[in-house]
């Protein structure tokens, strides 16, 4: 699994272990909060508590930082934490949706119904077309423009609050070689980001051509194919169940 293991629970690890398999994670990127104290202060501010009823949070890393900050707020003032949990949260994919629901948020939208940012933006536009209230988008230093641009183009007042940053890890190729010394059934690409060293190595290595490749979604599939790598399995949805179903279907071909 070419990704960071999600905390507190990783759905990809869960589904593999539930079905008698194992999974090893190879982190490609280092995610870190920009400033926990600053984010916690903003969540506790009058601006966020009184003026914001809706927020967007699409990244699992952003949700994890959000979760950490909310935990600190809970310790100091449970009523403030309760007010934050009463707000409407829009997110992409089932993993981020689950973390928010597990954290006590009652009104979480998008989630499993929104497989990408464009679909989430359409849901928000449809839900809030008659609202002029501001929306806060909790995001990383590097983020895709789709949601922000689409909402702005439709007249929404969206404010970005950057709460985490992403940096490439060192020694990725060495770690990949160590993983490949063991028996591997599949290598799973989740995103093009951070994989260039591995892809360049795979293009040159004969052994790599014998490995079975899986990926999540059409963007990653297109990236791999443009580098001469054809994935045997492409998960139609960014979910653990969709990926595992791909493994099973491939086994029956």
C-alpha cells in the first residue's frame, strides 16, 4: 500500500485482515499540522462558532488534524466542542466521513456519495444554493483547485483555512526495495503524488514487470499508463471494499 496508514483505523488494513490477508504500508509523504495551536484557536473563535455553520474537509490528513484540535478543545470546554460538532460538514469519500461521524458530528454530507471534489462541489451547490452564509474549507498547503474554483464561480463565499502541510519523505526507493525483498501479491497506488522515484525504478526493472499493480481511480490509472505501467486492477471507487472486490474479481479471471 503506497500510502500512509490512516489513524486511528485504516479501512484498507481492516478489510485485508478480515479476509485473512495482510497489508504493509509504505509512506511516501510526510504530513504535519501547520500549527495546532493556531487551528485550535480558530475553531474556538467567535468567528467560527458564531458565523460559520458549514465547513468542508476533504483530506484524511486534514480530518486527523481537525480531530486532534477538537480533542484539545473538548478537554478545556465540552460545550464549545459540542457547538463545533453541531455544524454541517461536507467531505469526500467514506474514510473521512467515518472519522467525522465517529468524532460525534451528526450532519456529515457528501462522503460516500461524493467520490471526488467536483461531485462534492455539485452537492454543496445544490444543498446551499439559497444560502449566502460563508463556508470554511479546511485544507492543506497543496490542494486541488476544483472545489474552491467551482464554488467561487457559483457565487459562494468560501474561506480557506490551511491546517496541514505535505512534504516528501526521504529514502522512499530504499524502503521500496526492502518491501520487495518479501513476497508481494500486489502493489497499490493511491495517488501519483510522491511515487515518481518508484515509477522510474519500475520502468527500468525486469522484476517489477512481474508484479501485479492495482490503483485507486482513473487519475492514478492514467498516470501509470502514461509511464508504461498497466494496472491489473483499478478500483472504481476510493474505498477499501472496491479495491478488495477488484482483487477478488482478478483472481477469478
